[in-house]
C-alpha cells in the first residue's frame, strides 16, 4: 500500500452540543451525518458533519471527569480539541511518535477501523490521531466514525471545502516542526501542507488550535447567516465551538 497522509477530521469540544451543532449546520450549510454511540464510553456525545470529505465533529461531555470536560475547564472552551489524520500505517506513525517522546493516549479498534490517539500534552496544542480503515483507501470510501452513509450528507451549495487549520503558539516555528515530525511532513516555513488542507502556525500567547479556514460559495451570505444566528462577526470570521471560523 502506498504511503499517504490526509486530514480526515477536526474535532471541536463544547459544554453542550446545542446550539453549536445547529449553528454550524445553519450558517455553513452543512448536515449532520452521524452521532456515534461509541463515544458514550468516554462520557461524551457527538455529532459529525461532512465538509466535502473532511469531517467536522463536535463532542460534548454528559458527565464529570472526562478528558473533554477537563479540556474545557483548562482552556475556557477556547481552541480545537483534536486533529485526525487518515494514513496507511497508524501503528507505525504511533511508534515513531513514541520514539520522540510523544505518548500514546488511546487505541481504538472497531474493525475495520483502527486508530491511534496521541497524548495532547506531548503533541502540544491539541490531540493528534492517526487512523486507517481496512479495505477503504478511497477518500470517499467507508469511514465508520462518520456512519454507514456519510457521503449522502455532503452539502456543497454553501461551504465548498475546509482548506486550512490555524495553530497558535508563542513559538509557531517550533510547534510547526514538532507537528511535522509527528505527522511526517516537513514544514514549509511555518506551514504543513497536506494533500487536502494546510496547517498554518502563527504567533499567539498560548498553544491552541485557533481557527478553521473554509472556502465558501458566497462569503457575504455566510456572514449574514452568522449574524442572523446571533453570532458576532468581525471582517470575514466568527467564533463557533471554541474556534474562529474564517471564510473566503
């Protein structure tokens, strides 16, 4: 199998799913494809919305003592929770991360899906997960975390693509190099360019996943929809689910 690495999913965290999910769906013209009961064992509920072939997930704790709940308490709910990558060799990627001092936090086995989650403290800024679905290397193929028919829920009349992820750090170049070593992609300046999205590392007071960048059909209509939902808009961006949504 030829090596590959693509952004598969961005996970945000919120105290409750409502109204974050409905706000995202209404403003961005997206549809919920799945709510995964498997996350209940972590004290979470979730919803996933496909943005073309990248999943946008929001998780919310429904009981105390969860990792997501501690994340909200620590950050005040600011910052994205997890960056999830599909690849041909998640176990090897995990071993490489372990060798550079990044611990494995969790292994997920729901055949044909296998995932390796790395410790956010070692990753810095957010969780990193590598996963692979056996027998489905097509980006439009099966992806169990998004449900059995996620492809039917792709909507492109408003939002065309999730094109970029902004990461903040007091040392953006250092964080870019750290993530580059974990993911296996050499930085170009303070950017990591994947086939389907670019991670940009910028100066900030703390290390967080700070913004998501979207290409939309009509920027003005998206910003108008955000205002209509009571979301504060500045220039071409607004805050939802703890991160800045930036549209172009």
